[in-house]
DNA sequence: CATTGACCTTCCAGTTAATGGAAGCCTTAA
DNA sequence: TTAAGGCTTCCATTAACTGGAAGGTCAATG
C-alpha cells in the first residue's frame, strides 16, 4: 500500500507519516521503485498514533504507549501511569488557561471598545507596582 | 542600566530581553563598551511585554498592543478587538483540552492499573471503527 | 512513442518563543 | 595579575510537524 492510501485510511497526512517514519514510530517496507510499502499493521499503528496524538499525548508518550501496546506482557499500571501524568498536564494547562481567561475576560468587559483612547486593558498591562513610588528606582 | 538589572526589574531573563531586542520589541541604547544601555522606559516596556505574554498574547499581539499603547490617538476598540480574539483562542483551547480531559479521565478510571495486561486505554487507542467490517475497504 | 498528471522520493527551510552553551570581551576587586 | 562575574555574539535545540523545490515513477492518453 502506498503512502497516499495509508494517509486516507489512517487519517494522517503523508507528510506526518513520513515524519513518523523518520523518528522511528513506523518502519514501512520499501518497494523496488523506492516507494514506501505499508502493511495493514502499519496502518493500524498509524491510526493508533493519530488517536493518541488527538488525546494530546506527546510523541514520546506515543512511543511508550506503542511499545506497551505491542508488549503482551505489559502491566496496565504502566499505561495508566502515562495516562495519569498526561491528565495532570492537561489539568495544569486548563487551570493556567482558565486563569488567563478570567483576567482577560474581566479586562475585556471593562473596556468600552470605542473611538476613545482610554483603555483598561492597556492600563492593566502597563500597570506599575501599586507602591512603585515607594521603590528606589534610582539604583 | 545593564541587562542584568533590567532582568531583575522587569522579571524577564536576560536571554529573553536580548531576544526581544532581536525581534524589535525593544531598542536599547549601547554604551561605549558595547553593553546594552536600558532606560527606565525600556524597563517599563519589557514589564508590559512580560504581563502581556503572561496573559498568553502572542508576540505579534504584543507588538500590536505595544504600538497601540504608545499611540495616544488609539481607539480602545482596537485594543479590545485584539483581546477578544485572544479570549476566543483561549476558549477554543480550553474546550479542546476539556474534551481530551473527559475522554482521558474516563479511560483512566476504567483501567485497573495493576500487573495484568488488559487495558481499556490501549484498547481505546487501538480501537478500530466499530463497524469496520461493514465498510468497503477495497475502494 | 511521447507526454501529461498524479503520485512518489529526498532534502531544506520555516513555524513559536524562547533557552542552552561556547568562545571571548569588560570591569572590578583582591 | 588573576579571578570572578557580567556582558557580547553566534549557533544549536526544543515540539511536531508543514511547505516547497527538484526530480523519479506510473498509468493512461493522443
């Protein structure tokens, strides 16, 4: 199977599939003409990778998940640990974004958004420390 | 003022400050010895940039916000528009992460996480389309 | 048989926003 | 004088692709 078919079946662009080969996530055979020759097994692996990436796992996570997937002696605890760590990363990211969102939303609502230059958003970004005039800035 | 002092005052690492100069966000003077020589105004700008970046604005947003900040003829609507677009980006990102979180959390709870190889997480990642055998794959 | 168009190949560059490190000045104090 | 610390530039690296150029392959058509 050529890369175009695999792209369609796996949902990954050809560029990405080539990249995944380059970093060793798949090892397709080669036809006599130099074209990559994928087996169904490769398609399956690539779809697996696509789903893992869609869940936000890093490439390194994917590499490890794939290794576990192919190891029938694995302990599910190993998989779960990777997933839990990722879940924590996601939670942290969401918290960070929620914090940004709160501040930004507040500022946006406070801004008239008209022709006048007065802007609480810029005022906040420019905000000097409230006690700035108490700080020795001559140093 | 040397870069080290500016770093301390602005909260940005020296490396980042040099980078911001490289991409034209600040233009410090130079002393006779070749050292960058920052004015209070530069420190203020850098702190502004640091706060904007902390709110997740891109560097390009920062460039535009800074230009508006320095233009006393600006309309607050221009600032608000940038902020609103960013808010939307944040909301999209949060939604995406929340979706990942939901799926992943579900899978993690379903996984025993013991010594056995059975794992719903891997099963899901490997999941072929439920109706795969009904799909014409010969096309 | 030649050519066209759709594939495929490799290789190089660019993306975001820094960060790490090497090699080498400048300054100051012991 | 020499050592420490701060400063300089330049180059490489990060994550995970993506875009594009130059060129080989293949199937069908004129």
